[in-house]
C-alpha cells in the first residue's frame, strides 16, 4: 500500500470499504465475513489521482467556435472527456473554468461516468482578457450562463463582485480570475497583466466571505505577484515566473499548479484540434520556460499541485505531465502533487489523496512502484489494473487466473 505523504510502500495490507468510504486499514487478517474480497497480491494499492487544472467542457481547442455551439452538444462530448479521465486513474478533477453544478451533478448521480468534479463555474475575465474569445472584429457578447463558453466578462469592482457572487451562488468551489494574457485568447498578449488590484481584491473578498478561494491564471511574475499580494490562493501555469515570486508563495502559503503537458500538446497537434493559427504561434512564448519555473518552485519548497489544462482531442495527453515533471522532480514528488498536495489545495485533506480510515474509497491498483518510476502511472494500458471510485469498481483489468483466492 502506497502512502504518498511518507513516501512508503507497506506490504500485506488490507483495506475495508463500506459504501463510498474506507472504514478500516489493517494487516492481512482484516476480514468482514459479508464483504466481497478483491485480491490485489503482487500489485500496489494507492489513492486515486487528482488533476487540479482541467476543462471538461473544452471539447475543442477553438474556444471561439465552441461559444456558438449548443450546450447540450458540448455536454455530450464532455461525457467522453470525463470517462477518459477516469480510465486514466483520475478519480477527482478541479475544473478551472467552464464546468458547473449540472456537470458535477451528472457525474455524482451516475448519468456521466467520470471523476468527481470540483468546479468553479465560469472564469472571470476583463474585456479583451484571456477569457474574452471575441476576435477584434466582433462586438456582440452574449453573457448568458448556458452559452458554451468557459468565461464571463466583467469590468470594474461592482461587476467583478457580482460575477464572483454569481459563480458562488451556483455552487462554485472556487473563483477563477484571468490575471494575465494567455495562449487561447485572440486579442491579448501573454505578458500582459489583467484586472486592477482593486478588482482582484474584490473577487478575493467575495470568495473568502463564502469560505472559498481564488485561483489565478498568470504567466509572468508581474502578474503572479499582483495576484498573490491581493490574496489569490493558487497560481495556474506560471511559465514565465522568476525568483521574485517565490517569497510570496511561501509567505502566503499559496499553491502553484503548472500545466506543462498542454504546451507540448498544443505545439505538436494543437492546430489539428482546432487551435487558431494566432494562438498556436503564442504557444512558443511559454513552451520552453515552464520547466525552469517548476524547478524554481520545487527547490524553494512551494506547494505544487498536478494540473494539465488540455483542450479538445488533446485530453489524451493528461498523463504526460508525469513524464515532463520527472525531468525536474522525483517520482514521489509528482505522485504527491497528484494526491496529498492536490487534496490540500481542494480543502479535502484526509478525504482525498490518501488510503486511510475515513477517506473516500478512491483507489488504484497498479503494477510496479510509482514512487520510483512515473511510467507506472503514465501508461495505464500497461500498468493500471483496477480503478475504484466512491467504493465502486469502474475499471477492472485484473488477471484473476494468475491469483489464488484470498
């Protein structure tokens, strides 16, 4: 049994699950006469994975085109995105813009098969910001909540407060702010800053009043530092970060969520999946700097969570983040990023990311030792044998012919 926090593998353990919860963890003698027994001898049992930056509704890389699609059509395509994530071993995801209470409920109630969705609703963007998908020749903007967009536009403190309150009213677990330019937006520069400090503080105040927090999209230290100084709890991407941001992360206890796999995927196949040419060219502004930013944060002891930020047909690269981060971090560090550190960011320590009494019964059984070799997690077709979510087996590839009954 793998313990990510302590970086240990303990042999001959038994886990007793009742309903959706782990009720007991003990030695090989642990038995409930009425329980179904699943024999995992020869495998490693570990917590389900958590991806802290996904967009389950981003079913194409052409976000401007998707804004015109029927929300029912987008949801149908999103159901396949969700199932793919679960099959890769992700039992929980934090949606960083787009998903709402309807998507979360569809998974919770079993209409969609996928990881539990911790959602933030629509991200907040200024006019012309990273969440504004209008090209320079378009004026009309439809703010209706059911449009298949990932963001909503708001300008000025009153509008930001109202927009944040709207997301929270609809059940958001966090509020997402676009603090800088980005790749997929058509009219901004990656190195720009977005929202005034007063607007950022307004969103933070509204989130904290509801016992929620703000996640901030940012690339440069100029944008990152403004967000951290104003109370933003997690920084997404951060590829162009320099040393000036590190003391702020540590002082504020903030989290860093790199998303390195998306840039590799966008550069390689982004245009095949609908990424417009101007956005594809912007990928190269941030592609080569992400590992340096990750190394800065890792060496300083910043809390780093796992994220991927993939769009459209590129969701299949979700596990490649393990391989990329391994260039800088140990395998155990990356496993923690996708389990215990991710659970802490979500405010669900002890419930997710661990195999212990009282935790959710989200479990994986894999061949090999993920603490030494990330390939065990990065290649599920070869190594992933069992996925249990909420106490229910959702993927079973156990070779029972080679096992003796428990």
